[in-house]
């Protein structure tokens, strides 16, 4: 919920309700299972985009009879909703760099609670489980990243100048313009 729009994820569909008018619309999301392979993470201010955290290899860009579509499976997605019918107009994977490549060691699904959309909708912050070096199977940690949705640039947030790894981080929250990020950490 963002104040004006309330989103409910169901099996095979997403319902977006306008709390001002009481109107709602249903969008078909093939192969989706609420809390089985996706959770709602956020909704845009105008109710035309829904943000999902997916699991179990679910990709909302997949064809009707597939689960794992273009660009891989489990991840963070922006779903552009059609204004004219019950279809999805576009899908963009967000937990990738500006070239569309993953930058963490793949194998874990993101949590919807570890995602936040800035109020101006120009950036997101998210926590994602990773390995220590992001390339090989080593010790695990959770890292916080901020992504500029206009440029695609990504920066890691939970690094201090004196400590390369501040441990497990989670539950990031952004202020309106994305200039400040608050998150939980195990740093003493």
C-alpha cells in the first residue's frame, strides 16, 4: 500500500485497488503463486507499476506455460500494468546492473521486506544474500544496494570506510529522494 493504492497478490493475478475511488482492476500474472513464488514489494504512486520479489525461479516475463523467462528467474521485478486490459505491458528486472547482468552470486531469492522504492520513484534500495566475493561459493552475507532507476547505476550502501564488510544487513528504507538510506546491521 502506498496511501492511494492497495495491491493484493493472488494465484495467477494481482488486484490493484484505488482507495480514493473504491475501484479495482485485476491483472493476469501467469504461473504466479502468491507467497509461493512471489510477494508484492511496492506499488508506484500512480498505481501503474507493481514491484515484486520472486522466488522458485519465477520470472513474470515468462510465457504463459513457462516459469523461468528471459533474464533468469528469481529476482526483483518492476511490472508495468496495462491501462486498457488485464495484461502486463512490460517487465524489467531490477536486481541487475545497467547492462542487465546479475552482480551477486545467484542462488537465493530476495525478500519483499528487503526492498524499498524512493518516494520520487527514481531509485530503489534492496538487500540481497550473496557470498563474500560475489563470484565463488564462500561465506555468505547480506548486502544493501541502491539502484538509480533512470541510469541503472548501482552502489553498495552498507560499507564504511574503516570496515569492508559490516556483516549482515537488512530491511533498507529510503527517504523521498533516495539521498538517505536506513537499514538494520549486525555491526557492533
